[in-house]
């Protein structure tokens, strides 16, 4: 974690050729879909907010 952020990498420790961009993009889309139904126990009326940035 970096403050309230998470950094994710693909292709480490084992290289995965040119697939890292696609893997990160798919993971990002899956996370965005998952937060739609995520319930915050102590704030059930609020929606979890998620921002994603990708650098390659």
C-alpha cells in the first residue's frame, strides 16, 4: 500500500511476455465490476469509490 492506494504489477517475478497490459486491464475491469455490489458494513448507504490508473 501507498497511503490509501495499492500498486499492482504484472509479469513479476516470472515474465509473461507481452501479456502484462492485458492482464492489468482485465483485473481493473473486474475490480470496477466488483465494487458495484460491495457493501460497506458500517456505511451501508454509501458506495465504495475506486479509481484506477494504468502505466505501461
